[in-house]
C-alpha cells in the first residue's frame, strides 16, 4: 500500500538541509514530535553524516553534516 510517508510519489520527494550537528538535530526532531527514518550515518566517502526524518506533516527531510 502507498503510505502518506512514501518518498516515491510524483513531485518533490524531500527537502534537504546542511546542518552543523546532525546528531543534535535528530534529538530535536524527536523532541518536537517528528520521526527518524534512519539514525545519522557517515557516507561511504566519509565526507558527510546524513539522516532522514519526517516532520509532523510527514514531509521527508534529509539533514546533512559536512565532516
């Protein structure tokens, strides 16, 4: 079934932000009632730490910390 939280729908799939500390942002998302899709993870090239989350409206957000 197609979830309201799916990222494969037509149109903009998500919005991305560069942040100073992705781990702190993950905590803030949960505190404010959002949900985490994946815990912050370092990319294969070790240049960034990335996490995906949903806001209260189910919008998929990518947060990237440059390392």
